[in-house]
C-alpha cells in the first residue's frame, strides 16, 4: 500500500488557502453552518471539539457550583442570622439605646408652622409613625392613653404641638430603672424623684427642662405636659428581633405662651442605670430639642447639634437708625444682584448680596429668611423685606469687629504685623489721599519697639 506524502498534503493545503472558495447560495451556506459534509463540522466544530468543550465546561461549572454551595453552607450554618456576632458592650454602637424624636422636617432642622407652611406634613408623619401602634393588640400600650397627643392633628392647630419620644432598638438590652431604695444621683430632678417614689411599676422616666437659665425663664410651669405616661414601660424589653415588637413611646405636649420671635432650647433626659457596673448611674439618653416660634409658632426637634442661627429678626427695638448712606448702599446692593430686574432676590442672589455687605450667612439662616418672607412658593425676597432683614443686621454690627477684619486684610499673614508698605498698598487700593509722611507718622506712633512695624492689637488697645 502506497503511503501518503505529508509534504504533498501540506502543499496542497497551502494552495487551497490561496484559492477563492466556491460560490454558495444562502441556502447552502445556512446548511453548511449546521453540517458541513466535506469538513464534517457542526457550527464550525468537529464532534471531537464539541466533546472536549462539553467535558471542559462540565468540570468548570461543577467546581463553581461546589464553591458556591460551600460558601452558602458557611454563611447559613456558621453565621447567626438572628443576631450579630457582637452586641451591647462588644458592639461599636454601645450598650445603651438613645432617644429618637418625631416628627422631623425633611428640608430644615426646625419644624416650621406658619401661614405659609401648613402643618399637614407633620401630621402625616406622626400618623405614619403611629400606624403600627393603631393596629397593635398589645396590652402594654394603647394609643388612646396619649390623650390629646393620641388623635389628629395632635395639637398642631392650637399652638400646643405634640412631640414623641422612643428609644432606638438595641438587641438584648435590658433596662435597669431606678427604684425606691436606690441612691439617686444629685442631678435627678425633683419630679422624677417623686415619680420613682410613688410608682409601683419601675420605668425609664423622662424629664425635660431649659438648657440655660434664660431658656428656663421662657418655660413657665406647665410648659411640658406629658400625655399618658412620663416613662418607658420596661416590660416590653428586651428586644431580641422578635416579630411584632412595638417600641414604647412617650408623648409630650408643648404649651407655647411666648411671643413670636422667641428662641430657646430645652433638654430631655431619660433616667436609668447603666449596664456597665463601673458606672452606677448615667444619663441613658440625651437629646437637645430646639424650638423657635415663627408666624404662628415653630418648634424644632434635633439631636446633638448647637441651635441654628435665628432666621427671623428678634422683636426688639432697633439700636439706631440707618444713615442715608447706608440706606443707599442697601438699595444699590439689592439692585446690583437682582440679575433679572424683577424686584426679588432668590437664594444665590441674596447670599451674594449679603456677602457683599460683609455678612457671611449660613445656608440654614438664608433658607429660613426666604421661607419666612417669601410671599409665593418661589422662595424669593422683595426689597422691603430685604431692607428689614439687613437693617437689623447692620444696626447690630459692632464697629470694632469691622476694624479687626480690616486690619486682618492689611496685616502680613506670617508675622501678623503692619509695615509702611502694607499701609501704602492699602491706601493705593482704596484711593485714599494720604501722604507718605502721614503714613510714616502712623508707623512711628504705634511702633513702640522701633522695628518699623506694629501689630494691629497695639492700635486697638
């Protein structure tokens, strides 16, 4: 039998590659794609190729599925889905809960209630938070026990708004309240002491008071009126991720009697024993509540931050009247930044004009001013209202502070001193007609050490 010449076969293959493939119809191309009788291929692969690919992907996918099931086994059987690995003292969130308050405002840090901002949104938020309490069949809580704070509109239509407290959920935390025989801390208020002494069922009692003596002057007796109970029922705890758990809540009504434009702060504290035995008694929860009375009144509930700037001018007598020059400056500043000449300033125009006048107002203060004085939903301010706001700020401005700011611009940043060159440069910038002799005399007058320079504090003294 004659053997095939490999060299001839290879040459033949090379020649075949140079030849133009025969023309085929669309039907023949479609047929050869699924089965080519000459090459004996299906979808351009031979049966041997298909077998090897199938075996490869079978092994590959088997390994992937095995690793996935192994990971799933580790997660499902080794990780507890009902509780975290670290809780209470071992947890980074701490071993005691904190107080939370509702309702909140989505845009501002205050709860605004006036003729231009109806209280409907706050009532809706309270109803949303109380939805679970209305549908619960728990014997430990009844929404009707909250008195005026248990029914809509929760006092927001009578200047007696209700705010609600509850403690954040903390797994396996067990409250440890003060009892009659316990030694109470010195800072426990007298009303809480009476509650502890007269109560037959221990609770985590809550008390509120003004943060400063000035704040307490605005809060007469009866300002804080708790509805229902003044303490959290401890029988509902501990929380261990059980279904149907309902957080105990406390409702408090605020009886506003102050005139419009009064800003004050009050602090609410929950009293109980700390879990850590090294500390016999601590404030379990601490929350600052800031309230501001606006057109009707406003109240703000917020935790752990200083009171925001007062958005409305306080109702008090002006210290002085603006001069004609100052009035002209206000008019020019308003017209300069009224870009579309419509007689109103929006947020960015108001911010730029106030900076031009030397007032660096914060965002929350600007938004509060626009929200208060806006006569439409566009959050814009007219010149008359702009004049009223800026006049209040200009008459309160301390001239000494302006002098200090001016010297900061002139003084050298590194040495905080003023030299002849610094004064010369400032005089040229403002176009003042002051001779070099006068400038040097100023340096000599305040240069007590003979160094040819002086510090601004020397001039102020």
